[in-house]
C-alpha cells in the first residue's frame, strides 16, 4: 500500500492530464511567468501594465488565458525593429 507522499507523487498533475502537445487553456501565475521565461515578480509588474496579461477568475483561482500569453509574445515580436537583418538569427 502507498503512503500519502507516494500516493501524491503517483497522481498526474492537472497539466500532465492533458494530451501531449495540448497547452492548457488557462495558466497559473507561475506557469504564465515560466511560459514567458521571466520571474513571477516581473510577470506581476507586466500584468499590471498590459491589457493582454489580465487574469480571469474561476472561483478563488486567478488564471491567465494561454491565448493571451501567446498574443502578448506576438505583440512584442511585432514591435521589434526590422532594420537588423541578423536580429532573428539564433546562435
């Protein structure tokens, strides 16, 4: 029989329960910051400033729409200057 700690580890997370390759519709604060590859403190600051980074509430949970996070990144990319022909080259 599994003890409580082993039982907890055996359960998949909510994100793991999704089929592979399917992003969640809503992300937690930590997941949203990780998606943008920034810290949660910077994410909090950006959330206060940008309309696309406004959360939604489901009960007591505060979550960010995945589509809005993607739209925010696309908006940042579109705002980059286009004069540098090497700007998009990955090293």
